[in-house]
C-alpha cells in the first residue's frame, strides 16, 4: 500500500479478535509476536522499505490506515513498539473509534531523551540495550536498523506537537517503558499517565529500549494481560514496575 512516498506491507496470522502489530525495532520481538499469534488474529504491518521512506511519519501512519481499511477490520487492539508506537499513536488519532485498546512499547516521540538511535547494528546495541556488553543476541539486520533509526529521528521531531492531543484519546491504553531506556526521557511516563485519561504506565526493570529482546517474558506477560482485561487493567494498574 503506497501513500505519500511510503510503501507498507503486512502479513496475517492466527485467529480470534483482531490485533494490529507494528513491531518496529531492529530485532523485533519474536516471543511477543508468537504469543499474540496463538491467541488473536494478528495483522503485522512492516516498516517502509529503505527506498520508500521519503514521506513524513504522518504519511506513514496514513498508509497504515489505508492498509487496515483495505483488510476490512473496524475494531482492533493496536500494538506498536519503538517508532511503531509513534506511528500507532497517529493511527489512533485518525481512527479513534476503531481502537478497542492501545499498547505503546518504548514510545520515544513524546518527551524523547537527548540520545540518538544507532544507525548501525553495533550502535543499535549500545543505544537500545541496557547491558549491550552482556547481551546474548545476534546483531540486527543492517538495513532495517538504518531505516528504523532514520524514522525514529524524524518521529521525535514530528510527534512533539501531538502531546496536547493526548487528553482526547479515551481508549484503554498501556505504555511500557524500560527503566534504562536511553531514548526516552525520565518525564515521559508521567506525561503519558497524566495526559491520557485511561492510560496505565508500566516500567520494566533492568531493560533498555528493546524490551522485547532483553525482557521478552515480562513484556509478553503484561501486554497479554492488558489486552485481556483492558479497562480493568487500567483501573488496577495506573503505574507499576515489573521486576524479574
């Protein structure tokens, strides 16, 4: 699906209630994806290819909405990670009536830190992992890493104007932030919790930006619990820290 210079592709798997996943980190989150596929009908939207990223973040979000309109789902849970979370936020603002619940993992567009995402695989490890020296993971794919780093830098400049619109979003929402995230400011969790009416914020202990790589079990557990309970989760868990 092309719009404004952005071309997006998607895949569909699983069965049940629809979940739209934008897992836009260099490594992706295999445990989260696998667990969602086992319980839900998952539409995974991939980030733009390297030669089709000339559009703005808003253009990319509009292309994603066109994809979702084309598959014919009118109500779904929306899950975004990293820059995918920033795109998911824009989708929610364009289609608020379609979003049954919203999960934003490591959103960096609103209240970003001063650090920059790494454009190379080794730089990505340094900027996105709490303990890159001890990480037992393969380096991410080089081209994907470069594309997502460029999109994140663009997003942090374009998304700041959306902060004032957060009070208008009344869907049940979960924001998950790694306590050692170098790309998200310390004030971000407070902003999300205070500005969005039905938002719960969870901090994952001893992890950086790529929570799905360093703490996959913790991320999967809280996301699945939230999707299952939605408003009840929000009422009971306005803010918490997930320890090992």
